C-alpha cells in the first residue's frame, strides 16, 4: 500500500484536502479523531492525562475538559511535550492498527497535525503539506473559529514553522486562492502521482523514465529531497549502514539530470540482496538485472565493482539507489568523485562541459544508455587518474566523507 502523511499548519486547509482524498478513494486515518478516541472516558489515556495535569482537566461528565487542558499546555512547551508523550504513542498504535487493516493496493492517508514536530516523515512514502500564509490563517481563525488574533498567533507559534514543514514535504499544496483551486490540485495529485505510485508499489516496479539525457539548472531542493529519501531507506532495514547523497545533484551549483543519486552502504553483497524486499516496500524496487560499475585502473577487477541497483517507484521524483559494499572500490569512488567536484571548481566545470557535449550528442536518444556508456569512458580514461592524484594530495579518506 501507498502510505501518505498529510499535515499542515492550523487553518491552512488540511481538512478540506483530507476530505477530497477520502472522496477519491483514499483510506483516511485522522489523528485528530483518534486523539479524541484514545482519551474518551474510561480509557488509559484519559487516566494518564488526569494524573499528569490534575482533576481540573476532567469535566463533570467524566470526560476531558479540552478548554482547561488547552489553557495549561498551549503556553508552556514543557507541558505540551508532556501531553504529547501521553497521547501520541496511543494514537500511533491505533493508527498502525487501522493501516494494517487496509488492503495491499490501498492509498492510506494519515492526517497528522504534528507530523513534522514528531519526526514521523520517514514512515511514509510521501509527505503532503497544506500551507497558507500566516496572515491568511490568522484571519480564518478569527473569522471562522471566533479566536482573537493573539490566540490565533499563539496557536501558530506552538507548531512547526512553515519552513520546517516545507523542508519535510514531498508535495506542498498552497491554499492561497479558492477552495476549487485547492481541490483541483488534489485531483491532479491523485491522478498523476498517487495512483501511479500505488500501482508501481504493488507491482514492485520503478516509475518509467523515457527520453535521452536532459540537463537542468541546479535546484536547491535536491539536497532536501535526498535527505527525505535517505531517511526512508535508512528506516527500511537495519542492515543499511548508511545512505549518502552522491552524483551530480549532490554538487552545489552543478547542472544535472533531475535524478537524485543515493549510495546505500551495506556490509556484504548478501546483505544488498537481503534488503531488496524491504527497499521495494519503502518505495525503491530493484532495477532488473545484475549491475556493476565500470572498473577503473586503480582496481581493474570487475567483481570488485559489483553493486545492486534500485530506483524510485514515485513518478514525481526520479531517483537511483546504488547499493554498494562499504569500503568497496565503487563505494569509495562515488564519494571521492563527489568531494573532488565540490572541492575543485575547475574540475566541476570540466565535468559539466563533458556532460553537455554528450547530452547534445545523444539528444535524440530514447534512453540514457549510450550517454551513460560514453560518460563512463570519460570517468575511466580521464577523471579517475586525476581523482587518485587529488586523493593522495589532499589526504581525503572515504570513511570521513559526509553523507550529504
């Protein structure tokens, strides 16, 4: 199943998006509804809240006095965290139960107001954020909920910032115009991304890619996208020793194909094969066939360059996932070449010139196969000897290389 985490700031329009996704066929798991369910009279959750915050948060009917509890926690971060520590584990357990009951081909949308604050993004195939300018949200809370502007801003300040939510988002829906525009954006997302993603997941296939090499301008979002994908991969299997952003999108300022390359470190090739099913379930199915990098003069043994290749099932974010044994020649080369380009701007410019030459040469191709083959020749004949010289002169060590 495709698991989507839905979140957004208060009064941003998240509930409208959730309803539309449910209408289109999603299985909706609403954390707000569950948060009420787990603190109903007679539950362990309500008993824990009363013990923590006192009998004044229980009304005469034996239920939770939400206004009294809100007055205690919204202005006090420590007390808010104490409340979250009680409620969130109960909500997560109930959510997990509902998700487990959904069918294997389902699109499950979990509506979680504090998804970013509680760091749950890696548990979803996609995180969808609904956003709106702060002034718009304040006006909605004043006009529609009867809040004072001061109370509205206090509620906003108690949540993650817009910047934090956007950094965690795979998709941002900006609710800045009409409800009709927002619903139309949800429909496009459902038809063009969520449904194909769910179908690819169920079939354990990568999202199709057609066409020859096309370089685009560097995108500052590549770094954030790589981190989100890496977090999902790292959470997929304990045999993943680490995940690093490599390839051209990892070099700031360098034009590249709009494909995120990630290197997954494992202890053995047996582990690389062993994690394949869990990577596929996380959204990264195996690319057919056995793969190995082109041997380089510093290590001519072809077997030493063996790896496993996965790609993203998400049609909205192309990614290559190279699973390599930690410390192997290919593993070291991917990190070293990246750091060489980062450290030496003239080398990065030379590499860009070669990529542009080859992209133009293969502009009419229906795939990137010949482009990649020609680029491998440049790596082996031109770049690799100079890279080894840079490594010797700089003292660079692969085990000290940053992941991002």
